[in-house]
């Protein structure tokens, strides 16, 4: 199940986002709005939910959340964006990675 998380996720939301992959959740993080969508099988599924909710494509990046270690990984097909100077699946810009980690931890950390 994919949830849009605007405020701290509840334990129930986290459990539902982890149903498919068990140990981690796929995320699409909107760095402009400071929200994220999590769950599902692919980052693109989460991205689609955010775009339908009004997010702009240039602000949405893919990541993974590992609740056991409270860690974020920054690799996703939706991150391949030559127009935005990211030619890899992994997010290259350290400040962008920091912003994504901040949003993920604020909304998902400690749950």
C-alpha cells in the first residue's frame, strides 16, 4: 500500500508501506513540498501518486527507507535525469541527498 506522508507516519502506515518488501520501503520524496510517498513495488508507483497529488516532476526523487537502521539509500531509476545534472540511478548531489534524508527522517524516523 502506498501512503502519502505529510506529517509523522503512524506505526500502522509504516507497517502497510513495508507489506510488499518487508525490510524496506520504496519512496518518492518531494523536496519542494517536504512530503513523501512510500510503499509499493517500484519508486515510479510512489512518484505517480505524488504527481497526481500536485507535485512537480523536477522535485520528486526516488529513495529507499530502511526502518531497522533508520537509513536512506538514494538509488532509483526515476533519478536518472540528465536535464537536472543527475546521469545515474544514484543521486549525486550531496545537498540533495541531505534534503531527502532530512524529509525521510522527519516523517519516518523513529516509527
